[in-house]
């Protein structure tokens, strides 16, 4: 396998998208994978308002993009998005959660994986120590 250099890593096009049909709105919506910075911003705002519609509208504002990959909405649009159909918000938010591996399903999957991984863990916080102890590595 090729070892990537700095330019190859920074130039890689790794933001995936998925077009979700929204017949209620007469078209489709493009949901994109958040960058690391956008994900941090979204997750840091989770505690401000815990209502379901706000949470759904927040992830949609962070992930709905145009064909060029530019976000269509800002945080200022969250209240307006909350006024849209709850059914549509839920369907789109589910897609955004899935694509971005955040939300209740991702939290449950992470917890399940964490419990599974604990049986193989060495108890050390160091990858090198863990690799030495187990004799195996998943790092490539």
C-alpha cells in the first residue's frame, strides 16, 4: 500500500455525499460528510438546546450542501428549519446521523463496540504497549 505524503492527504477528496429524495419538498437534498472542524462545532452545540427538532435542524444545517459542497444553511437558519415537517426532519436527520456517524444510533454502536473491544484491551493507554502486549496491531 502507498504511504501518503502531506500533499496527498490534504488534497484527498474524502467528503462523501448522499442525495436523499424529499418528495414533500419536490426534489432531493444533498447531505454531506462534515469535516473534522464542522463536526466539532456541531457536537459542541449539542447541549445548548436539547429539543429533538433543534437537534435535527442543527445537524441538517451542518450537513445539507449544494452541488459544489457549500453549506446551504447556517446556525441562524436552525429555527426556520425547525418549522419544517417533523417527519421530513427526522428522515433527513437519520441520513445525516448515519453518514456522519453521530447521534443516538452511532452512540449505541460505539458503546457496543467499546464493550466488545474491552475483552481485547491490555488496559494500557499506549498503543505501543497494547501492541506489544497483544502481539497484534490494527494500525496500518
